[in-house]
C-alpha cells in the first residue's frame, strides 16, 4: 500500500469503523470465492472487472481471461506496480474515463460472444438510479448473455447500521451513498436480469469468519435487516 493509501485508511479509525473495514474485507473474500467457484467449471471464462481499483485477483486465481476497465490514473498505477505480463492468466487493462462516457467503447474491446462474468465491486452504492440503469444497459449492449456479480446495500442498512463516521469520511473523499433503495435488486429485475443463486449476506459471512461477533439468533429476529441489507448478488442476463 502506498503512503497515500495508508493515509486514507487511517481516517477510518475507531471501533465502528474497524468493524466496517473487517466486514468489507469479507466482502472481497466473497467475491473471490464466487469467482473461483465459477472458474472451476470454466477456465476460459471472460471476467470483466469494472472500476475494480487495486484488485489483484487475476494474479491470485487460476484461470480466466481477465479484462480490467478503470480510470487512466488507476490503470497507470497498476501497470507500474503489477505489469500485465507478470500475470499468470491472460490479462488486459483498458483505461477509460467512465464519468465521461468512455465505458461503452471499452466494453466493445471485449469478446461479446464469450461466456462472461462482469464484476462490479464497491461501485454501485455511489451511483444514482439513472446511472445504474444506464450502466446495466451498456453491459447488455456489450454482452447479449452474461452474469453479473455485485454487492448491494439497501436503505435501512445504510441509514441504521453504517456509522456516522464511516459515512462522513467516505463523503469527505468525494463519494456519497446515493443508491438508497428499499430493494435495490429490483433495478436489476426491471432491467431484465434474473437472480442466479441466493444472495450472500456479507455481515453473516463476516460472523461465520469470526471477523465480528453477533449472536446468531439476533440475525433471525431484530437484526434481520442487518443480515439482509448488505449482500453479494449474482444476476444472469440472456
């Protein structure tokens, strides 16, 4: 991690923020496990990551043809730290300023007919509904058939369980939690996606990994909204 990254992480300090960081590490583990599970059945799977940040899964997982689409500055930093040619799997990085509408052109550089898994992690909760709908349409235009894995937070989880400090520090970095829906997954159903397997509760999995301690019976009663308000979903479009 660079000194800039360490400085950002240090802003999220305190019991509640530390718990949030632990849960988010588990979220990343869920994504990794789900991708690895699908790679076992298809080593040639095309995996398209959109704004994955400093994700290093192409270097750690066996199999897959990886396409990493991110902002020019992020791509330049990743190329300097981990060159594409150092990856054991086929990896292509594409620099695209998504805010300026460059994502469709980047997606057109992928194989539209390949068996494709699109990975969007740590992105959607910061987008307006119209932008999410636009993004889904762009994915559908690029890949007539694909799977999409992403995490979704509902309105209750953000408002009730996310600490004030976490929200304030996140917003200070220029990111606001704007996708505040009671059932954010409905946006995907309305766009023609179908659920592919049951969603995975990030908080419940964090409890399973002993990253946090919450009595199990509470998840079935008063904390059900915490359990179900932050989940990793996999959708199918065809």
